[in-house]
C-alpha cells in the first residue's frame, strides 16, 4: 500500500511540475511552505511558459500583461545592466513564487521561475 501511495505522489509531482514554471522543486516547496505570492493582473503560468528567449518586450507584455511593478535593473554578475520585469512579488516579505523576465536590448535574455524561500 505504501509503495502504491509513493508511486501516486511521485506521478502527481511529475505531472504537475510539467505545467508549473518552477518545476518539481516549486511544487514541493509550495506544499511545505506558506505561499505569499501576489500576481500581476492578467498573469498566468500558462502564458509565462510560452515566453521564449529572443521575444520582444511587446510580445511578452501582450502575453503576460503589465508587470506587477515598475521595471527594475538587476545586475547579473559579470554582465552589463539589464532591464527586468516581474509579474510576482511577496505580499508580506515572505516565501513567494518568482516570475521574472530579463531583457537585453529589448529582447528576452533570461526568464526566472522559482520558489523564493525567505
């Protein structure tokens, strides 16, 4: 019976992680910790999953809507300043799901989806 339960839980994690931008780690942390995520109006994980490297800023905004706050400029180690936009933040400075897109020269250079643990 335990083996069947473990197989069922593992299968559920694998299936769920295929549609969650942060993958299996995010699914597990979401089960264990309190999620304090605020999302930008119009944001969906399905649309975030469709964002690809090289897309223009306007293509991203059409898919995700406006970001949750003003663009910010994270400096990634060893790189020039980039423009980033985020569609999530923590409501109370706690654990939350990160959804960030980094642009370089007006095009998607990177995207981040993870469960931030504070």
